[in-house]
């Protein structure tokens, strides 16, 4: 990858989820031959010292930050011998810190739930906000042991529209090639409503038409990347149903799910769409959101 390879950045927050993210990032950095950068963002420097010390038993944020970063760095040394790793504690709010890091990163990796968030709560607001606005791919590490250890030997690609998916397709092929595993491309389609049909069932020909259209979309979407990666074993599947349900269901047999997201330049706010939102909260494996800059 050469000297100029941009690092894989991991956002740390001291939670169990962020340690799983570190482990996942070590494997990925080794696969891609990338340096690793561990970042803990906290506003502690802004208020520490301004507050009276209440007893000595509560560790200061500074000590806690050092512990969090130190524990993560130690994990990297144990799991990924020989990986280049650097660490940083940034006096900034987590989302803006990770978005800034993303401008100089191959990808940003986070856990699915932050420190202090309820176990049953929806996805951590930090990972959601970063995934929605990052300039580079964001990996939210979640799911079960088989997925985290790569034992399904399958990368799942949710085939979206052409204008949101080009970068995601390239990322998914690259990932499948690096892992030496199957790439499973899934496109969901829906029965149209037939208000005029007496029994409300769509005709055979229309079902076929929808399936064919979904299938043709997959073919067009992957043609170039498939030609660039002839070694990747490719499987394509069209499925009837809401895309978010179809894809979440398929994640139980995948090590990674890749989806595209559209970024309109100069446009802020969440642009994830329901499918990505649902995957980030319910997928059984890590989710990669790849921005398509338009």
C-alpha cells in the first residue's frame, strides 16, 4: 500500500462495543496492510480544572482517557503483532472529531453502542451521526461471534440505486477479494399494488417483469467491478419484500454487509434512508456505509 496509505481510524469510548471495534479493525488493517489510528474524543480538557475536586476516589477524565486509549493499544499489540498503530486523545465532541478524522482515513470504525447507553437503546447516537455524514466509509461493528470472526465467509452487498451504489460496489468487491470469500449481491423488489385486480393478486407476467428488472439492475451495477475482480465468487439474488427486512434477514449468514449512501455536497443532516437505518440497528454482522459523493 506504500507510505501514503490512509489509516483505519477507530473511535474509542471505553465501552465493550468499542473494544470489539478495535478487534475488528486489527483484522481489517492486517488484510488491507493499513496503519491503525485509535482516537478517543472527549471534552474533558474544557471543563477539567474548572470544577472543584470532589474527593479523590473518582478518577479524572484525563486518567480515564489514558486508561481507555492504553487498554485499546494493548489489545492491538496482542491481536495484531507488527501493526503500525498510533493513538490520540482529542479535546472535541466525538461526532465532529470522528468526521474530521474521516477526511484523512481509509475508513472510520466504531462500536454500535456508546458508553453509558442503555443496553436496549437504539444504536449509539455517535455512530449513527458519523455514518450519516462521513466523507469516507464508516464501519459500525456489531453482530455475533461467527460474523465478527469471519466464519460465514460471505460479504453481503445491498444493491441500491445506481446513483448511490457505485462506491459501495467497489468496496464490497475489494473486501470479498481481500477475504477470499463469496460476494452475495441482493436486490429486493416489491409487488406493485393492483387496485383493479378482482382478487388483488399480481399477474405472473408482472412478477416476472419486476424480478427481471431487479436482476438487470444487479447486473448493470456489478458489471465493471466484477470484470476488475475476476477471482471473486459472485452470487446474485433478487428477493420480494421490503429491502430493509430482506437485508436484515440475510445478515445472519454474512460477515459484513455493505450499503451505499448518497452525500449531497454542502448538505447536512441524516441521509441514511430506512434500509441503512434498520441495518445499523438490527444487522447480525458489521455494517459498512459507503458514501457516494454527488
